[in-house]
């Protein structure tokens, strides 16, 4: 069980690193085609890539499996569009910390007994990272980040549900094309006229880094971790965001933010040590 938890934690960590690197690189794309355009281009390409790489077996595609996977695609599109809008208005670390309230909420709701210690510790870290008492944050950016947080909570629950019922990356083969279609319908018409061959190629490269690779890793990680442990491990994402923002975007954190990183790292380590899914849990989720 410990090996299973460690593997799941490594997958989740790799996913977070890919996400933050992809977001940092996307900042330049936002300057060219806007936040919604960057989100659309990544999601559209991701849907195409997954359709070409993953070939789901028709025998496993039923209404009971396809409907949740399609709903996961809608939620995936919403997360991406909302969060890109937040990143366009807030520092990367602040936007990621606010978005983390979604998985933190899942962790608190699903946790029991001493396991809840880690989400509480992570919450303290998030407060230190965001420092809401300082003010000055763009209200539209904050609203978009909080909307992404709600969608992320739904994404975690749906991803585990879909991953338990569909083999391999079959769930991703349904959800990602749906996400690309939703993004195309929602904002594609405002972006496509401004696309150039160079921007299309940049979008293709970014789609692999975010969302194809991280979303695949998250689906596999949630087969090995409880939603409580996964939600708490996501507390590492604001820390990654601050570090990537510092290294690539020259966004320098203050002392309280650095202390906050320590809290969320500690919470992530604690979640990894206690968050393996038991055989009984897996059997219940498949029933």
C-alpha cells in the first residue's frame, strides 16, 4: 500500500510541475491571443492528440461510462478557461493558491479523524501564500480563480469515478475531445481569425505539456490515492507556481509566501504517507 501511495504521489507531483511549466509558457501566448484564446488552442489540440493516440474499445463504452466522462470534459474546459482568465489578471502563485481551495475542500469533506490535519495545515499555507488581508488583487481574477476551484473539486471526483470504471486512458479519450469541443464552441470563433501557423504550432506543443500529460497522470494517480490525499497533495501546486513564477516570470515572493510554501509542502508529505486507497475502497467505487 505504501508503494501505491508513493507512486500516486509521484504522478500527482509530476502532473503539477507540467501544469505550472505549461502555464508559465502560456503567458506569452496570452499576450498574442488572450487568455481564452490560449485555453482554446491548448484544449482543441489536446482533444485531437488524445483521439489519435488513445483508441478506446467499444465494448467498454456504455451510457454509464460515457456520460460521466463527457461531463468530465465539460468541467475540464471550464477549469482551463476560468483559470487562464485568472492568470491573465493575477500572479501565477496567487491564482494557483485560490484554485487550490477546490481540492482542499474535497480533502476536508472526505477526510476523517487525524487525516484532516493535512488539509488544515495546507489551508494555513494557502492563506500565507495569498495574504488576502493585503488587498489589491483584481476582483475579476479572484472570481475566475474561485470558479476554477469549484470546477477542480468536481474534476477530482469525476476523474476518480471515470478512472475506476474505464481501463487505461479511455476516460481521457472521451473527456479531452469533449473539452476541446466545448472550448471551440465557447470561444473558438473569436480566436480562429487571429491564428497564425506559428501560434498553431506553439499551441500544439503546449497541449502536450498542458493538459494531455498532466491530466493523464492525474487519472492514473487517482487510482492509487484517496481523494483526500490527492486533494491535499495538490497543495504543492501553489508552491510550484511560486517557484516557476520566480524562475520564469520574475514574480518574487515575500517572506510569508515562502513560509506558506513550507506549510503546503509539509501537508503534501503527510498526505502521501497516509493516502493509499485500500482494496475495499477500490471495490466499493467499482460497484
